[in-house]
C-alpha cells in the first residue's frame, strides 16, 4: 500500500491517518501495488470530498523539482526553556577600596619629596652602618681564629683568650642588632614602595601588613617571600626599566640565598662545636662565621642598595640607541 497524490504525482508508503499531500495539500489516494487500482483514501471523521478532482491540463502548484519534504524536530527533543530572570533588586558591587575613575589633578608638593628623601637617606645610613658592623665582626672572628691557630703550637695568655672571647661575643651581638635594624628599615621601605606603586594606579596594596612582614622579615621564609613581593612591585612600576629591574631582582635573590646558606652553615657548625670538645670543629665554626659575616656585609653594602636604586623616583625613558641628525647640504 502506498499513498499517491494525483496532483503532483508523489508517492510514499501508506501511513494511517495521513490524508493530505505534504507538498500541495491535495487529497491522497491509497493504491494497492498488487491490484494497481487507485481510489480516494477514506478519511475517518471527515465527509468525502466531491468535485475536487484535478483536471488533466491544470497547472501544478509546485513547478520546481527542488521542492522536498522537510523533517521537523520532534517536540520531545526541544531544549528546556531558559530560566526566568532573577526577580528583585540586583546585587550591589562591593570593592575593597573606594573606586575612582577619570583623571586626577594632584598637585606636586615639596613636603612629600622631602619626606621621601629623608627616609631614603635614613635607609642608606642604616645599611652603611650595618655593613661596617658586619665587617668588624668578621675581623674580630678572624683575630680569634688566628689566636686559635697560634695556640696549637704556642700557648697564649689567659687574659688574651678571655679578651678575644668577649670581643667575639660583643661584635656578634652588635652585628645582630644592626642587622635586625636594617631588616626593619628594608621592610618599611618595601611596604612604602608597594603602597606608592599601587597608589599610582588608584589601588591599595592587596597584601596586609602582617603578610608583608612575614614574607620579608622572617628568616628562611624571605628566601621565597621577598622575591615574590619585589616581583609584584616591579609589575606595578610601569615607569621603570622592567628588564633591568627583573635582572637586578634575580641577582639579589641569588645573593640573598647564598648569604642565608652561609649563615645556616655557620650556625650549625658553631652549635656542634659548642656541644663537642673538638678544637677543629670550633675553628671551622669560626671560619664559616667569618665567611658569613663578610658575605652579609657585601650584600648589605653593594647588592641591596642596587635593588633599592631601581625603584627611585626617576622615570625611565627608553631612549633610542641611534639618533639621526639632519645636516644642511654644502
């Protein structure tokens, strides 16, 4: 059984309930392939149509041969409807700081520059005095080491031994005090430099003060924390030479790691020497202390000031390496 349209002569396998042609809308005829007879298909619930036969010379409704049946999507496969918009008041945006937009006319005051210069001068003086204290500590420990070497062959007087021990302890405590003072000064400078850098972009420093203190002041923690803080500072200072700043920062981090390794080795050796009666271990501890103090003095005197000078207030101007000058023709 097939369904045949007398108008447009299309046919398809018979489907119960289909009475109209999907192309032209005309009535379909059900044809039995075995009998070869055609007749109008009875439509249940509708009266039979009379007088709607198509003449032989009547024009076709669809002349184009490209007309085809279109498959429509089943209703059960339709996507679910979108959820309705949220009813009620909209969420209020919240900021960690007061947002400001637009240009700001900020007058330049000489008081701020004078205060910044004073802080910079105090930091330089602190680093210079700390370097001197570390050099004195290294010299005193070197004298103590020389006395121990001499004492292996020739006994030294008792008063000289006691005096050298007192000098070693006094110089060591003085160096520790000055080094702690320099650490506080550098942490204060780093906090101020980060605040000024973020203020240039109308922002606040995202890290709290306690986190800056822990990352920059706690020994061994600042091996990884201090480079992170400096790298964030470089990212905010778009007015300096970024390449030079990263280069100096990387070298400073390497030097700081070497200084910490030498200090840890000296402390461990001195601790072992204090719990043992070995003169050689004590001499090794003195020698490592001399090396650690010398490296710390070099770091405080030369390496750290170079990093600080990178973030001065002088803007960086990328000047061309070659300048073309127009010369008048002779």
